[in-house]
C-alpha cells in the first residue's frame, strides 16, 4: 500500500515520510523494518475499523483518535488522508486476487471512503 502511495504521491515520501525518503520504490522497500512496522500499524487501525463496522461509534472513535495523532507532524493537513484511498483499494485487489469482484470493490470503496472521511473529521476537530 505504501509503495503505491509513494508512486502516486512522490512528494509525500519526501515531505511527510522523511525517514523513508531515502528508500527506492523497488520491491526491496518491503524489507525496510521501520516501514513495515508503520504499515502494520496503519493496517491494524484499518482492520480494527472494518472489523467493527457494525458498531459505527467504535469505528468512528478509533479512526478519529488515530487521525488526531497526525497533528504532531509539521505540514500535515486533513486532506492528505485521502491519498491513501486508491493505494488501499489497490492493496485489497492484490490481496484478494480471484475473490475480488465488482461487489467487493464497491464495499471496500464505500468502507475506505467512510474511514477516511472520519479521519479527516477527527484531524480537524483537534
């Protein structure tokens, strides 16, 4: 997901992910332990949100708390969360492979749209 994010938003790697700015966007970027840990953290938050989607209040609170943590990053603004939308959807498609279909695509598109909207709101309310 982050490889896709960096490929489509090259400036983000240099400005918002400074400690990863030296990494080349080849497949060996996956071997970077710090980036892997960050990816696991992000995917853990998304996973938790999706698993609790039937309890919208839990999901809303969790993603808004995660969004609020981004206040500490100089230059970060709420709309940057939306840069994750397409890379996330691409990652879902790659992960699900033959289980991926139009219905799944629509479900995940709506889900990530809701989550990113809540993240934007959570960032802005702090």
